[in-house]
């Protein structure tokens, strides 16, 4: 077989040409937000222009102009990012560069959001109102944050104290597509003694979604969130404590095609998905000595999920079997991080650290089967309750050196060692046996940057990814997501990846360019196979197995130009080509669109000293997506048609200090019926979202 890259030669050349054309653009001035925006993509604050990884940042100014109720939806226009709903609008997942939600690492203030009993990773349950900024790292190039991520990392930084002794923030949002609302009230402040605080409460209630084809029954969700932050600063020391509570009720709509004569009824429901998190951190910054910065944090989080899955079966005329499933997943997570920045030599910025995570999961399964056969029974009648207890401990050590070779060149080297111990310590399920598993793995990354041109950087990097199987995949399995159960597999290998990337970033005056061309190979993908007689009895269901690998070639491009008159044409675009290998089956139809993104025209204008307005007219869309998979009768291909919607966003700041804001988004002006390829549900028709916000 030819080398993987040779099969993509023509597409690679086209992408590279597009990248070089974008890179050739320039402007005469030499300052932009890239020179000013400070981020923490490498656990050390630096301006965006100097980041060695592919990263997109949403700052507070852009977040305040958004009208999204979901954090995941706020990232929908980030190059390389797609959002999937998994039939539940209230629990969307993030996927980066085609890698599904389970292969995207979610962090809140640098602390991992852990999920060991899920079909596809952890959703972001917190509301947008408590977010200061979001950093999206694409690819596994940063071993300091994301060696466990195959696709990338989403790091959410929360809001903390204010600038005055007392600040009050009120916001309200209305969404006509589901007759839903968000309401937030927050108080924050800081005093000269160094004390700072913030407290907020958010209530969200969204009904069934209105689509061009009618109401999408069973798609409502609601959420309540309370957050408290207390901090103290003195000289170079900062100490903080936060507490966050989220309680979410989610209905899951039944996707088209699930209901059939054999399955006349199917319904999912998550009446409770809640979390409680307490976190403590300490920061020390020094101007002398070997250690220039120290960061330590410790957190404890409990997550509870109640999941219902009701199904009816009719296997022959007159037959009806009712299966009622309920799973209560109770997970507690204890985690901590210690990071040290070393000032050993002026040419080296060395960072070392340790991450520790302990996940304890208790899963209770309740199963009720009721059958009224007209002939011999198929599934029988009865009730069962099974209780499983499992634990996973993860220890990671990492180090990175950013080495300034000279005035123009910077090289970055990183290593991360991860050790995982996991165990099913107790179970009452007769089909499961207490067992244990452990694994150790080391990944590395290397990056080279050229900064010899004014406000322009070139970068090339290589990074490895690693993802250990979850407790569900190793020991417990699941009865949800299919009419047949999926059994665990203690023989699972971890997923691994290799990512190669070149990038160009320019912040020269009015022009902003950020482009990345990447090639990723992933091995030992964990998915499901039909029972083989070894891991489970043939015909009884599926089991988790390492049978997939993937190759991904892609181009991400952000291009923006701002005129002196305030006009700003822009484009956010992702081109991606993926190939799946599944045993002896190979396909380029992976369910991902080849091209997706957003193109638009913004306009900003100050009307008076106290009023500033903006407008954004844009088209968001994607090409068609084909997905080919193996069925018992052979390969089957399903197509999601391409789509494009016209949208208009209007907004204004007003008041003596711009303390009042109003934003109105008119979405899908053409009332187009469409479905995003990565999602299971149709999208909303023509609707309007209005947000009001005030600071006092």
C-alpha cells in the first residue's frame, strides 16, 4: 500500500496553495489584537501571535456579542470545530478536526471535565454567562494540556472578581425558535485590601424546537446554575475558592428513521444531569529566583445523571414487548494540578507539572421487561437491578521547554507521561466480573516558530495524542443507544495519534490571517463490533473493540480585513478529508462535510460618544456529507445534504460607559430546512434571538 500521504497528494497541494495565497496577503501597519490578546495555551501567559500551537480564542468582547444559550454553540464558527447534539439539545458535544466528543479534552480553568459513563464524551453544562474567555487548541500538540486529546482541547476560563467594590450584571435572553429564555444576575467586586468576589445565578428554560417541518417533540431542556467565587491577592500571591452547581433537565428527541414496524416506540429522557464542583487554587509570581511562577489547584466534583430509555418491540403480528431502562450514574472526581515555571536561563522558558485525577463511578441499572406475546415469548417478563462500582486513577507528569534559538527562531519541546489504574471493584450484574487494568504511555511534541517578520509568525509542529478507554468501555458497557446492549472489553488498547502541522499567523494592522494545514493519523479507535462468541454470545448485541483507524488531512483558515470606515469582511473556513479503516473495510465517507464555515461582513460604528453599534451579515453553511458503514447485508451509504443559511446580527452598546448592551440575531432568514451532518436532529427554522445586558 502507498504511503498515507501519497493518497492525498492532489488535495494536499490544493490546500497548500490556498494557504500560501492567504499568507501572501499583507498590510503596512503592524499592530492588531494578535499583539495584545494574552492567552494560556501553553500554561504560560503570552500573546496569541507567539503561540506555537493552533489556537482560537473567544475573548469577553466577542462573547458578550453572542446570543447562544450553550457554550458548545458559541464555538460553532471556530475553524475546525463542529457541534453535535446526540439527540439531546441540552447536552451538545464538541468535536475538533472530525474527532468526536470523546476525543476532545474539556477543561474548566485548566481542570479536566471527566465523564466515564457516556456515549460520546462530556457535554459542557455551565452557562455562557459565567465565562471570561474560551481557548480552543486544535490537535494534540500541547502536551501540557492535551496529550489525552486526539482532536484538541477546549479550555474555559471563568469570570472572577470585578474592578470596583460592587459591580452588578443583569442579562436576559429570549429565543423564538423554542420560546426559551435565559436570565442571569451576578454581583462582583474587589477592594483595596486584596479581597475579590463574584456570585451569580442563571436560569434557562427552552421548549421544543420549531423547525421548517414542524415542532420537534421531545427537544426541550432547562437548567439552573449558581456560582460563587472568593479570592485574595497580596503582593505576588493569589488565593481563590470557587463553588459551582448545575442542575439540568434534558429531553432527547427521537431522530428520524428510528421508529419502524419492529420498533414502534423509542424515547430517551435525562430528567436530571447535575454537577457540584468545589475548587481551590494558589498562584505565586516572582521576579527573582529559579522559579518564576507556581500554580497549584485542587478540586472535587460530583456528577449525577439519570437516564431513561423506553422501547417497544413488535417481532411478529400481534406481538408487543416493552423494555423500560433506567440508569443512574453517580461519579465523583478528585483532581489536582501543580505547575512550575522555571527561570534557569533567559533563552529557555521551562514548564514542569503534575496532574492527578481520581474518578469513582457508581452505576445503577434498572430494567423492566413486559411482553404480551401471541406466540412463544422473545424477551420474557421480569425486573432486574444491577449495581456497578468502578474507579480510575490517572497520574500525568509533563515538561516543556520553549527555547529561543535567536531573535527569529523559537523551538518548543514537550513530553508527557501518563499512568492509568482502573478497576471494577464490585458488581451485582451476573454478566460482569470484577477486574482491573493499568497502562502507561509517553507522548511528545515539538514545534518550530519563525518570528523574523514584523507581526508575522510561521510555525511547524508535530504532536502525539493518547486516550485511555473509559470505565464504561472497559468494565461496565451500556444498555442504551441501541435495541441491543453493548458489552465491555477489558482487552481494549488506548487510542493514539500522530499530528503534523504547519501554520501561518499574521496580525499586521487591518489584516488578520490565521491558517493551519494538518495531517493526522489515529490508531486503535474504540468503537463497537457484533458479538463474536468470545467477548459476548453471538446475536446478543455488540462489544467495544479497537477496530478503527483514521487519516485526516485538513486546512483551517481565518481571514479578516478591517477598513478605516469600520467595514470588516471575513471568512472562517475548514476543509477536511478523512479516511476510515475498519478491519478490511476502508472509506472516505466518514459523515463529515468536506467544507464548512462562515463568511460575512461586519460593520462597527460609533454614532455618538455614548452609543456604539455593530452589524454582521453572514452565511453559515457546509457541503454535503456521505457516511458509509458496514451492515449485515453489506456497505450502506447515507447522505446529509449540503446547506447554507443567511443570518443577520445587530447590536449596540450605550450609556456613559457603554454599560448597556442589546443584541438581536435573525437566524436562518430563508427558513431553510436542514440538518448539520454531525448532529442527529434537524435545525431551527427562521427565528430571532434577543439579548439585553446591563452593568451597574
